[in-house]
């Protein structure tokens, strides 16, 4: 009887030690670890940006779109006060998406203005006209896809069983639309490139940041290092 009591007591003690050392092995582990993320990491923005550093949008690898830098990530996220209060990468991803949306709207307005200035239909520089029109379509796609994607990400919980692909797919669609305009403008030169380049790069980089943070959110393996 005494031996059985000691064995049971020892088992309980060992179980307690293991649970304390590895809380993520307990029931509802994903939720516990997710909730503790901010407290464990300290500066969530710095931690997330360190992980996002070097991220490249998959469809644009090797085409010249600069990989994310930690400086760009931190500067961009910290430009929005919500980042300082974020509890996890899901909330940071939402901030990045909102910043991408704002940048795309601004870039679209500039492209529309440039199209009017070029003379519109029948202008002599067809390449310029078509590039402007395609960028307007791309930014229009961002305007439609991004709010829907944002709603999907906002509903994310590590406790549910939704496939990670559903979140990765929507972030990828935003990146594709933003990157298409960037790619089109990258082939241009002269006045058009000077007028649109900075905006195209900024929108693409912000969309890339959103994609990187969504990948972190669902714990998608990094393959950019």
C-alpha cells in the first residue's frame, strides 16, 4: 500500500514538473501557447519582424522584388499605433493589411491621374497607357480581395481546425495583385516609372509583409532563410 502511494505521488509530481516545463503539451496547447506569445516574446513587433526578415513573395522570387527587411517591417508596423497594443501576429497581420489597403488606394489615385494626363484612349504611348490601365485593374483587385481576406484572418483562432491553406491563399491573392502592377512597372522606364515606381514598390512590400505575418500566424514553415 505504501509503495503504491509513493508511486502515485511520484507520478503526480513528475507530471506537474513536465507540464510546467512544457505547457504547450497540455490540453488546448495551441490556444495556451498562442495567448502567451506576446508575454514570452516581449516586443512582439521586433520578434515578428526578425522572423519576417528575408521573406519573398513566392511568385516573384528572382524577379527583382526586394525581400523584406527588418527595418521596413518595423518602421511600417510601428507607423500604426495598433501595433504596440497587438497581442499576436494575427493582429499585426491585420495592421499590415490595412496599411497595404491605404497604400493601394493612394497608388490607384495617382495611376488614374497619370492616365488622364497621358490622354487616355488613343494616346501615342500605348505601352504607358496599358501599364496604367493594368495597374488600375491590379489595385482594383487589391481593393476587392483585401477586405475579404482581412475578414478571414480576423476570424482566425489557433483553437479551430480550419486549414492553414485558407489563410495563406487569401494573403497570396492580395500579394499577386499588388505584385502584378510592380512587375509591369518594373519593365518601364522614363516618366512612367518615375511616377509609379515608388508607389508600386510600397504596395507590393506591404502586401508581402501581410503575407509573411499570415504565414507566421498559422505557423507556416519559413523557407526564405
